[in-house]
C-alpha cells in the first residue's frame, strides 16, 4: 500500500520539516521541505487516513516562544499551505493529531497563558483549512499531556466535541502526592525503649 513519512532534518543550520510519500508500484517521491524553512522545528506529529490524506503538525520557534504549525496533504493534489494554528504569544507544545476517513482532522496541544498551562485545539476541514483554536480544558488548574481521536465520519462540532479528548492535569499528581503524604503522616508512631 501507499505510505507517508515525515521527519526533522537540518536545513540552513536548524531543524526543518521534511516529508515523502510512498506510492505502491512507483516507490518513494523526492523528499519535500514542507515547514520550518526559516526557524527551528521540533516535536513532529503525523496522521494519515486510508485515502492517503495526511496532516503534519510541529512546534516551531518564533524567536520569543514556541508556536504550533501544521500542513495538510490532500491525496490527488499535494501539499496545502502551511498554517500557524496556535496563534499564541506564549509557549505551545506537545501537538497531537487525528484524521478521519473523510480527510477532516483535529489538532490539540498544551499552551501557556502566562500563569498556567492549558489545552487548546483546532480542526481542519478538507477544502476550507484550519479553524481558529479553542480552549478545551476548564481553565481551573494546569492541564497538560493532551490526546485526541476523531470519529471515522470526521464529524466535529464547535468546541471540538469529538469522540475523545483526554488530558491529564497536574492537579491529579498534586492530589496523589497529598494523599500519599497524608497516609504517611497518619501511620502510627512507634516508640522504642521505655
């Protein structure tokens, strides 16, 4: 079958994003520079559907913070325009992608707002491009380690109401640590000697 690969490769002294497609019967396409031509890129993610459509997302250094960039490959027509999908003024990281059988996709990442980490996401529709990003978590505490999955139909409602959006809050770890400390403190104290 066909395949798509993406990787980070040094270009003009920094890491940029490259990709190549394998077509059954004809082999690998010539690698293409698809992103990060002028700035350091990292933490690359790739998702591909059964028709050969693909999404690539990565962190890119803006000079003052990390943004999330993405690019879509449309089967039959090639790479669409690179997009800045985070639109933030603070660091963004840990992009994750999912793509449906219809070629629609979603991206989710963690984003710092100056005081806390939160989870934001955006959707990509075939033919119309990326939506504005939306906050996913409730904003009450730090939220990190996002993950995303789409229904096979690719149906996405506002607020990214998709089959599964999971995130892990640092508060969970804080609660676990507090609980462990309480258990330790509540243990009986043994006295030795008389």
